[in-house]
């Protein structure tokens, strides 16, 4: 099991949340879980598109009280 990387992107506007997600992904290893929270409503479709484009696995995508939480399993890192 990999480690969990927590990313706080609350208060950032597009493209901020995806930018910090990409930076976290670059440091991650296969098997790591990236947990990111954002408040930008555009983050929900953006993160779904990012996961599809990068080939990683979206484990969870929820929204509660204006905070969007995504849990992404890193599966597409190449050695």
C-alpha cells in the first residue's frame, strides 16, 4: 500500500486545483492515494477529465457543504 498525499486546493480558482493536483502527482508513486479538496465548482468535471487523460483511478468524488473531495489512486506512473 502506498502513502496518502493530502492536497488542499480550497479557495483556488481554475486552473489552480488541477495545477496543484498535477504537482502532487509528479511526486507520487504508483499505489499512492492523492486526496484533494477544492471549492471551485469547475473542479468536479476537471478532475474527472484529468483522471481520464492521465489513466489514473478515481476512487471517490464527493461534494459536501461546497467542498469537493476527490480520492485518486496513482496507477499510471512510469518507471
